[in-house]
C-alpha cells in the first residue's frame, strides 16, 4: 500500500510540474511531505505552496491555495483529475512570481 501511495505522489508531482511549466521552470517546483498530505511548493519555500495533495486516504483531495492563503479542498477520483486545476495552479505560481 505504501509503495502505491509513493508512486501516486511521484506521478502527481510530475504532473503538476508539467502543468505549471508554462509559468515557471520545472526546477523551481518541489515538494514537502507532511504526515497527511504532500505539498507542492515553489523555490523550496513552504510559504509558496502551490497546492496540497491528500492521497493516502480512501478518498483523494487536492487543496488549492487562494490569494489569502486559504486552502480549499476538492475531492478527486484520481490524480489525473489534477489537470482540471491547471488554470488555478498556474495562477497561483504567477502570483508567487509577482511577489
């Protein structure tokens, strides 16, 4: 089970890097693992969280971050549903670039 979660996390991380490469070079995108989620961050800075992924539970969620740093969790069926958040993820990255 743990190996499957790690594989999903890696696949999701790579997918998000590909999604935001329109806004920033992929090398600036990293990850930070917490007990219940994986944060996708920019410039190795946890204060520049692009999104959070909750993949270890039976139900999967993506947590998107607003301008006011408020997280909104949305259920997803699979990590491939992350593509539906492309515009929002790129807007978040551009917001950090313009800080």
